[in-house]
C-alpha cells in the first residue's frame, strides 16, 4: 500500500519508518524546515506533499500526525481520499482551549474554569482579582515550556512568571495565554482511536511525566516519559465520564484519528483539563509496543471509517524519552546543539531489541569502512524513545533500562523514575476512589521491585502521602 505521511514536527514520524518496515511504499513530508534532515536514509521523503496526491491515489493512505491540517483533511476526504489524523473541528478542539471547554461541558464532561487572554496584561489583571492558585498554559502544543503550575493562593508566583514572560516576549505573546484553575489529584489521560463513526480498539489509560528531572522537579518539557495500559471494559469509570461522552461530537465532526482527554482526578470527581485530537508523543511509540496488529492496517481502517479488531498486549507499558542538550529549549541555545553526533548501540542489541527503540531526530549514513552509522540529525535534542511492555511497572522499567544502558550518545539523559510515583501513590488512590475497578497488570508488582525501586517508591509515598487532604 502507498502511504503519504505528512508531519509538522515529527510527533509521530517514527510511524512512517515502521510502515516502511511493514512493507508499505511510503513518502514522508516534514513541514518544519529545521527538521527535514531527520529520517534521511530511513524513510523516502518528498518536499511537496500535495504534488504526491496522484502518486498515493484514492486507494492509498494519507496520514497527518498533527493539528493544523484539519481543514485540508476534511477537504481531501470529500474528494474521496483515505485520510487519518483529525478534522477541521477536531483541530479547534485542541487549539482553542476555551471553546474546547465549552464543547466538553455541552456533552456532559466536567471541566475546570478556563480563560483565554489575548495579552499578558489582561491575564495579570485577572489574577490580581481572582483567588488562586492557577495554571498557565498556551493554546496549541508547541510551547509546553511556558506552562507553569501556581502554588500560592494570592497568585504571587504565577504573577511573577507572567511578568518574566512579558519581559522576554512582550505583552502580545505568540498565541493567547490560558489560565486554568488548579485542582489537586492524580493526572491521567484517557484515549482511544475513532474512525468517524465509532471507537476502534481498546481504551487507553496513560500517565505522563512532564517535568525534566526525577521527582517531578524542573521545567515542563514536551514529555520525559509515559506509562500506559489498555482496558477493554466499556464500563470503565474514567472512560464513561470522559471520552465516551464525546462520541456523538466526534461523529458530528467526522473525526478520524487518536483522541485523548487529559484529566485531574480526585475523590470528588473527574475534571477534564484538555483534549488532544491528534497523535501524541511519546505515547504513539508506546502504542507500537502495545499493538500486535500492523499500523498500516489499523490506520487504513480508521481512515475509511471501518471497524477493526486490533490485536494488542495486556500488560503495563512504559516509554522513556532520551534527550541531549539543548532539550527542552529547542533551538534557543544552538551553541549547546548535539547535531551530527554519532549514536552508538552495543553489539549485544539484536534486531528484536531494536523494535523497542523509536527515532525522532535520527538519520543514517554510510561509514567509511562500510556499514551504516546512526547520528543525531537535528538541533533540538529530542533524539529517541525506548519502550517496553511487561506484566507490571517494575518489570517494564527493568526491560527499558536494560536497553537504555546499551545506547550510548554523548551528553544523553533521561528520567530514571518513570512510573514509580504512580505505583506507590497514584494507583492506590485511583483504586480507593473507585476509578480502577478491574485489576490492571500490576497487582503483584511489588514482588518484582528492585531494592532501589522500593526505596524510591517509598520516598514518593512519604512525599505525597497527604495528597488526599489537598484534593478539592
């Protein structure tokens, strides 16, 4: 099958590579000029995707991995092309937070107070009049580093951050500022594929790790790692209170792709924070680990509005981001760029091991003595991802860390605590509050924990043992 893959900044670019490995005839278009050198030697490319429409034809598959193309996707479907990735109003659901909140409320999903501001001055005026704390966000997904979670009820810290942004970017930042009321609890995402008519595949539950350093310290990044697992119980409480309610809306807007609502959960309820109406990173790499079925079959069925019986693994999945400087500040510190540095894999890595390594800013070139050499082909520092699925979190961590120890990239770093807070604190709370009623694949997880894991897990438990007191 011919596949035309259109990517903005390689959110799911590795899927194009995987479909090449599945035997598809693939052409990859990368919108961002700065990232077009990635996947050289791995995936055939084009510099003008619209000129490839005749090539892919109406029997092939067109994949968009990001928002911003919704109107074009809707237009192409009307012309008879097979398109997966989203739709016009699917884009708006993610890009316009305040409108998204109103839509979710209209379909019975509980949300938090959320307000958009066209200037920093307007946001500051609001915070001076409102009881806090509040969370700073920005529409879209390209500026995660500006996100900030306030702590003080008088908003003194949030105001200080906004004044700093005003000095850096001016009063009119690119894209409006969003303020969302802060609520304490467990942050969890609920996702599922949708084919324009109905859900495809099982329910996905995911827990992201956005902070740069272990212990949830440091600046917000795009993502440092995620744990996730699949459930096939349609009565799952988190599913029923969130994306299940959005099914009529997704039908109405002819959405065809991966849909997720990130939530904050506590003993009083489930509160939707934001919708993601596109492929997500690094969760799409973990999907590759959780699925037995080929991506080309799944995405073709979704694009054509057909049911599909997705073959998947039961177990706990983990994906860990591997980065180098200047991550997470992209090209703002080019003097710290790791561009053109070679990536070295131990000789012990087998072809099976390589299936658990997923690329983003990687290309290959021929070595002078023969063979190929992987290297970093971009300046941003989002290099690759490592995944594993096992019976429980600790076994999955062991598998992923075993692979990480056999990858050698100068200046590489990653978080070594992915999943531990969930195991020691958040999972017991979710069960206590009644959101995880069916056993998930980690009921015996502590029997497989290493001493180091137990120690870190106990530290999390002590650090967060009073989280219930602050749930509001």
